[in-house]
């Protein structure tokens, strides 16, 4: 028997277009750029019935992670200041760091895991992760847990 009600993190590249349109319509309504569901659905090119079918089941990652604990795994170049710049970005966004675990560098790369609270962030988690992933010395970034 299949368990119902599970949650999944899915990259948007493989998500069906209708899910992406649903999220865009919700964002238009939330931002006030669309005043009605009809306006929002017309703007993104979807039917109202599809919007109502999916609206309570799909949402951006940052909405699900607000006020939670996120654990991120990194592969970082063993270069002075790389980890410090990541910690600085989390601090600037008002993330509260709970744990940091750094392994000994092997072949000039270090595996680092950071857990932090997202309740007081002044930007959404997606934005923060994108900024961090673009930092010099960050080779790989994966969200490995969300509580």
C-alpha cells in the first residue's frame, strides 16, 4: 500500500508546466500584481479549475522552509575565507547557525555541513542558497534536511 501525504523536493526543470504556472499565479496574487484569481490565471496562461486543483498542494521551497531548520551540505575548496564568506551570508540574512561540521580537506576539497534556523530570515531560503552557491570556492551545495 502506498502512503499518502508525503512531501518531495523536486527541481523545477523536471516539474510539469502546470505546477510552475500555479506557483506563478499564487505569487501574482500574493504580491498584488493580480487582484483576482481570474487575472492571475489569465496572466500565466492556465485555467482557473487547474489553479484551484493544485493551489493547496504546490508551493515554493522558501515557503515550506520558513521558520524551520535547514541542513546544507557543501563541497568547498580549501581556500582561506570560503567558509567564512558563507557564514557571513547566512548572518547577513539573519539566519541563526546551529551547527557547523567541517571534515579535513582531501585533495584540496572539504566537506562541510551547516544547520541553521530560518525563522528570522530577511530573504527567502532560495535566494540565500543561490547567493551562497555562487560564492568563489563553493563547488557543490545540497539541501540534505529540513525540519
